[in-house]
């Protein structure tokens, strides 16, 4: 099953180092916000959010009750 997950990505660009990637990632569904300092940490944050969301959708039924694993 596919789901759509929305994020707001705020990039903080330093004019002296425009190639440096850092900023803040906000997950729209739960309004959490996490800072990242480089490309690797941004990808890690995205994977963490996607995996966390996938785990919660697998364990919940359409009525909101939990499945027995």
C-alpha cells in the first residue's frame, strides 16, 4: 500500500558556502521539526520519518484498533 507523506524542507543557504546543505525538516502530519547539518543527516531524517509512519500504519486497522502481531 502506498501513502503520501508531506514535509516542509527549509534550506539555510550561506552565501560563503552555497554548496553546504543544512536546514530544518518539518513533518506535516505530526508537526515535528528536526534540524540537519548535511546531506547524510537529511536522508537519515527522511528515512526515519517514513519508517516510523509505515510502522504505525501497519499496526493500525481502519477503525484505529491495533492488530495482533
